[in-house]
């Protein structure tokens, strides 16, 4: 059986808009982030980083995994959407009240001398505002109509960037980032309410909530564990080291995550609806798994590899030597990002078949691995703490490949084998790019040369090895995509 051209074209358009969305977000985030990083202090970033630890958990509990469960469900009803909307909104208000009273304790944990109390109470309002647009966003993703999601993100980032930069220049310090977060959530929500026709009914169905609870609860639990151990590093650094070191880690983590989160989101948002739609057809499901796996590797390996190679030039061009202490942390996190992206894709395979129990098992194992890495490395300082994070990411990736085999029957060795050629090509491309630093002393020229040489060699080597995936990607990128049907041999093609 082959893929219908309409589905293939729809998937390609979704991928295009997801890519546009994430690339535009990164450009706008980068512009704002560069300006703020040059104006604000390491301690300012440490203060906001401390708030973000708790905001990440709050956002997770607001959604509770039900929005992803709606995307996974084949045919969600109007009642399902309305029920999840009111649940999300109610949870956001309840959690905000708890965090409002917890603000003094948060301040004490991070030794912020009272500064975090008003900041956190204002910044936490953003997850209530975001809750009002969660269902609209997930309905558009379910319909593979992400254009409006992309436009809302762009509008929000433009307005919030202007707000953040203006306040930073005016001397508001960390408050500039607080109000940037509030304005971003507000503009995105208003945009989606104006441009989408969907409105919630005055209806809340406990039966509907129960029907999606199994997948939703599994997603929430796995996401809770994931966020806990993503943010535990910030918590440990802020609580046991100091706010300046937390600021350096926050910068390294933020800039590395821009690439990791973008690629993960592009792939998962594009392929989860497609994989969910063919979950009962094992042959088509395997073909889609193979394509997703190879595309993830094709995109992730050179992207994160280039970030590693160009890290010194990037930081020196953007920030001078102000954030040099963050460069090595950034490089380590960029390498870890490859395994994070691939693991998130494997997570999508498991979610697509609705096996929430295994999602939880995966996160439990990951938490154990990370806890061991932290226990071993925390006495030796922040650099070794991040090295442990990288090693834990590699081990978790291998475990997730085996878990996918257990859940779907798609062999773990095939999953890994499909990406090895892209790994080899990426490594061969990065050696010449890294060596340019021996001859080029200008940071800006070095950065441009490394991107051109590394990217060019990667494309050339894939062309020499006759990568069918690259031909298809470039054909669509240059408007020559015809939506021809795939043959059965797709799972084993490059």
C-alpha cells in the first residue's frame, strides 16, 4: 500500500508551515535575546530562570496532557474540545492561586532577598493567559492547519520583543523579561481567538474527560517527569551554587534549546496527526515511522553539529566575551540535543498508538538515569554536571529505541541503522568547518565560513551518496514536489 498523494502533500505543507513557524520564532527570539543579553546582567537572567523552573511545572499541570490526547484521538467531538478548554482554564486559575501564596518560599529557595515575590506573581499570570488558547492551537494542529498558529507566534514575538527591549533599555532589569512573557502570551491568545471560528460551548462532560483520561494522564505523567528532570539542573545550580552561575547555565540552555525544541516541535507537530491517523494500518505506520526517523536525523545531526562547531564564534559575535563561561555548557547541551530530538520522535511513535503506560515507563527510567548522573557529578561543579546530562541523554536514547521496538514491533536496530549514515556525513562535514578557526581570526567571518563550509559539505556528501530523502526535501523546498506515491521499499531507503 502506498501513501495517498493528498495526505503526502498535506503533510508536506504542514511541515513547511511548522518549519516557517519555528525558524521565524528562533530569529525573533534571537534578536530579542541578543539585545537583552547585552543589556541585562547574569543575575537578571538567574532571577527569571528561577521563576521559569516553577512556571514549567505549572504549565504542565494546566494542560494535564489532555490537549495532546485530543491530537492523538482519531475523531474528537465538540464536547471533547469544550471540556478540555474549561478544564485547562480552571486548572490554570487554581494553580496560580497556589503559586501566589508560594512566592515567598520560592524567593527563599533562591536567596533572592524578596525580589522574586512580585516578579513571580506577575509572570505566573502568563500560563493562565496561555490556557485560553491551548485548545485552539491543538485543533489547528489536529487539522494539520498550522498557518494561523505560526502567525500568532510571530505576532506575539514581535510585540513582546519590542516590549522587552524597551523596558530593558529603560532600566527595568529582570522585569523586562517578565513583561515580555506576559505580552507574548496575551498577543498569541488574542490572535487565535480573533482568527479561529471555534468557540467553547458552555458544557463540561465528565464522561468526555474520562474517555481521554488514559492517554492524557499518561502524557501528563511522562511530561511531568520530563520537565522535572529538565529543570532540576536549574534548581540545583540556583540553590546550591549561585544566581550568576544559574544565569550562565540559563543562557547556554536557552540558546541550545532554541534548536532542540524547534526541531522536536516541527517533527512531532507534523507527524503525530499523520501517525495517529494510520495507527491501525501497520504497513503504512512503519513507512511513516521510517520517513520521520530519517528526516529527524537528516535535520538534527547537522543542525546541532553546526551549533557545536560554531559556538565560540556565535557567542563572541553576539555577546563579545561577556558570556564566555556559557560556551562549553552550550556545546555540551548541543550534542545532547541530538539525542533529545531523536528521543522525542520515538516518544511520538509511542504516543501515536496511544500506549500512555509505556510513556510513563520511559520517563521513569530516564529519571533514574539522570538522578544517578546528578549524584555522581554534582560535587565536581557545573561543567561536570552538564557532562553527566549528556551521558544520560545517550543512555536514554538507546533505551527509547528498544522501547519503540517493544511497543510497535519496529526493530530498534533498524531505527538506529537508519540514522547512522546521516551521523557519518554530519561528522565528516564538521571537521573541515571546525578547522577553519586555525586560519580565520575574525569571529564574524569565521561564523559565516563555518556555516557555509559545514552546510555545503553536508549537502554535497548526501548528494554523492544519492540520498533520496534529500532529493525529496530539496524538491519540495524549491517548488518541484509533485506528491508522487511512495513505494513499499521506503523503510530502507535513505
